[in-house]
């Protein structure tokens, strides 16, 4: 009985794995803003190598953003690129 209870508590304490969204110039998600809007808490966004233009992206949920092979994100018209709330 103790082993069953311990097992249930262990499984319940494990974080749920989120979804990984891939951003690349030729992907369905071809900009960071789309990926952030599509993501949910706990998701990961991988931004592949490339040059992207973005502005006023608001991150208001716990997500992970990973750059792969040094992607470049340039601000549009001198605006802020990302705001984290």
C-alpha cells in the first residue's frame, strides 16, 4: 500500500511535458510572434538559424525559447522586440 501511494505521489509531482514549436524561415511557424501566440504554459519554442523581424511580442506565460545556431531577431522600426510580463 505504501509503495502504491509513493508511486502515485511521485507520478503526480512530475512536470507535464509541453509541446515544442519550431520556428524557421520555411516552417509553418515562420516568426516568433506566431509561436508565442500558439504556445501554452510549459511549451518550448526553438528558433532555427535565420534572420527574423519582430516587434512587440508579449510573453505572459512560462515558456522556454531556445535559439539554435544563432538566429538573428531584428526590431521592426526600432520598436521593442520582446516584453516579458
